[in-house]
């Protein structure tokens, strides 16, 4: 729950917003994120094939920018 609240306070273009969070009827925590509007890395690779160094660096930079926004709020993503 703490992570959901903190993620909701980390507005960044490379981080999905938290839409809702709480406990379900069995008291298990849940988090609902906004719908992802881009393409996944898998889709990009299937469409284009291997990325050139410039595009790969741009993608990694965007991921790091998003992670930095989370880290500044005390969150550390465990599923990268």
C-alpha cells in the first residue's frame, strides 16, 4: 500500500499513474495503474528487429528517468 501511494505521487511521463489501490474482499492488497498507451519492447523488436545503438540508448534513458523519479520518492522497483 505504501508503494502504491508513493507511486501515485511520482508524476513522470515514463511512469504509469496509479488509478486505485486498496484491499480486495479477501484483504489482499491491489494496485490499478492507468492503461499503457505505448508499445512494449517485445512489440518493438518484433516489428523492427534489433535496435540500433541510438534507439537502445534512448529507451534505456527513458527507463532510467522513470526509475529516478521513483527513487526520489523512496520507491525501488523490483520487476525490471
